């Protein structure tokens, strides 16, 4: 089955810096890659997603890039703010159902003022 | 529009008991998925229901089961509870199973097995 590796497990940055989280996936048939943000004690929330026919997608300070050949995708957060502090999860899905996601183990992002 | 609602928020059970968790999806959403979240294993897919039918199942033992009702509400059941079943159980809904229907998660049910 699909396997998603996520790095780093923790990331500390200063406010205003950029943060990059990287994920690799094993199944070349995967074609949907969402990112979720989970604040302490709260539910995971979708922040951005990308499909395999797109190489890059941006939404304000957040961007995701996808390299299908290398089977990896990355989340980029620019101008980080303390409220960006949370655990971020990447995920991958096969065409059989976008609801069936395989998640990475998560990255705890800490943004210091 | 109300989000995904899960009840109860917290549960404490003892080994060997069974438990039923409930999930009400966002109005109009027909697909419901369940995930188990633990510190060690992260988020793991349990199963997905659409139109009252189980469409996909994750790699969990048969003690884990679920169902979906005609109003799209879903329940999951865990029988013969083990200590390792302690986790946050998250329900997620989506409008359908297509490419423009992202998952929306509920706040979860925290199950503690003693």
C-alpha cells in the first residue's frame, strides 16, 4: 500500500522566516496531495491541496510543489507568524477515493516571536 | 453551516468492553470516513462509507466496524476493547467521492481504555 514519509518531525523558525516541510510517497498512482494543519486540541483543517496534473499551487503565504517523477511534494510557508505554530500533516490519495488518505507522521512547527 | 459533529467528545472504557462512536457529517455531505490518531502511528485510515456502503477499509482488525445511515450519519463500533485502542477517533466528511470534495474533519472522540 501507499507509504508517506514526512520531514522534519519538528521545525523551529523565527517569526518572518520561511518554513519548508517535505513529504515523499511510494505509490506512483497517487494523484491527490492535501496538507492539513492541526492546532493543539483541535481538529485537522485543510490548508491547501494539489493534484498530480499541477506542479505548484499558491494561496497567499502558503504554497505546495509537487514533483511526480521524484514522488515528493513540499509545503512552503513564507513570512511565518506565531499563529502558524501547529502540527502539519501531508497526505496522499489514490484515484480509488479521495477520502482514503495516507498521512505522514506530521511536523510540529514552532514560530517564535 | 455546521461542521462535522462527533459524539461523545470523551469516553473511558475498560478492556473487553465495546464502544460506539457517532458522527454527523456536514449537511449535504454523503461520504464519511473514520481515522484513528495516536502519537505513535499518527493518522490512520479506518474505513469510508458512501451511500450506506463501505467503500474502503484500512488495515485494522475485524473488531473495528462501522455503518452509515440513510441520512449520511455514521457510527463506528469497537468490540473487545484493548489498551492499544486508546486514541483520538476522527470522523471526516466530504460532499462526494470526487476530486473537488476535500475532507472536513470533526473534533474527534477521545477514547481511553483502562
